[in-house]
C-alpha cells in the first residue's frame, strides 16, 4: 500500500507522514514549498522525513495538473491523503488568487488523480471555518455550512461539494475532515499558538482580537494525527437506505462519502489560553487589544461524536500538556 500525501512539508502533513512511516507504510510526499510562511521551517520538516525509511519526496505543485497526473501515474498510489492547501483566513484579503490556485484548481487536480488511479480512499482536509456565521455550538456535521465569512472557508466548502460529486459520479470513496485549530511542535508561524509564543519570548506585544472575547477548540497535533490515520483505513460506502425525500446534510448517503469534524471538543477562552501559555513560557505577555478582524469568528466548538462512533476517535491531550510540549519544542528548535 502506497499513500500519496500532499502538503508533506506542512505542519499537519509532516506529522501524519511520520506516523504512517512509523507504522511501516510507504509514503510518497509532495509539496510546493510556497512562501506563505518561513520556508526554512518546511525545509527542516522535509529533511526529517527524508531520513525516514519508506519515504519518497517530490517537490511538486498540485496546481500543475499534467505534472501531478504524470507523477501519480508513475508511482500508482493506492490511497491519497490530501493536506496541501492555501491556509489562513486573513491572507485571503491580500492574495485571493492563491486560494483559487491551490484550493480549487489544485483540489480538482487531486480529484482527477484519484479518478484516474481508482484509489481505495481519498482523505482530504477541510476546516472548522466552513461553519462561518453559524453560532449554534458545538458545531456538528449536520449544521449549515452555507454562510462562509472568509474566502478560505468558501474554498474549503467548495472542496466538500466537489468531493461529493466525484464520489457520486465515479464511485471514489472520499472522506473530508474539518480540522479545529491544530497546534503543537513544528506548528505554523502564522497561527496564534506559534505566533504568541515567539512574541512572548521576544518581549513583543501580541495582538488579541475582539478584546480577548474569543473561544477556540484548540486541538493538539497528536490527536489530529490519530484521527487522520484511523479515518484513512475507514472506507466510506454509499447508504442504500438513503432517502432523497429526507436528505441528510452531513454528506453521507447517496455517495461513498463522509465528512467529519476532528478536534478536541473542549473550547478554551482566548485569555485562558494566553494564561496557560504564559505559565509554560515563564513570562507575562504584553497584550495589544484589537477589534475583531474581517473573516474571523468569535468561537469554535467541535462535536466529535460522529468521528468517535465511526473510528473510536478520542482526543486525549489537554491544553496544558499540549502547550507544555509545544513550548519545549519551541525552546529547542529556536534556541531560546
């Protein structure tokens, strides 16, 4: 079994690749090493993967259809775990084309590769951001995802609909995972856990949006990886009893397709998050209170019960333990 893993130099992709390799699986990783954040961090992750037995790496952009399909034809993967994307909410205000290239064109190319290869299972990354203006929490898969408040969310919701259509038309088993605020060692520098840590160590102010009245379902990377690996081996099937007169809204039914939330299921107030981070760093943060930013939401809270029923997903790492591990990695990697 060969797994094609897109975005292998990314934060989640790197950790998923390591876990699969440790389990003895063959992983072919691809990444385009774009400059959305410090490429040196991506290179460092990649260098770690290249030392692992069973890993083959290729620098390739999923937006380039011919190159992607030619490469897939050569390696003939049996599974695809698609984690490559243009991430970030606020960056969509600056560079919307990046989202169209990676998240729409790139995703379509991955679907075409899955179709050509007749893969056993395609697993892809979605996001909690698809819930958009919805305020009915905890967010569950059957809730509306029709009111995105950022371009990033809109493209990931489009991915869910595109994936469902391919699953229906070509009988490709597909599963989408809506990630909730993932953090941990090797994390993205543009996300609050990494950004806050760097600024607190440096003595620089941290921007606290909406006056700190925010809530996030912070999920440690180890729990995310566990869920992704379990889902990869859980092949969705169409429901012969699906009723078109009473359709479900979680993506299951007429096609071999599912979409799941994946998070901790325990939201944390932003100010409590900052206080826990301060404890592990051993230094107080300088707070720069800011208004709510365009495209942002006040809170997220993940209902993980569906994923629990499907693959016995049970997140185990507390915020305190997760931030302890994250800060320890940061000290070691950045020598602070």
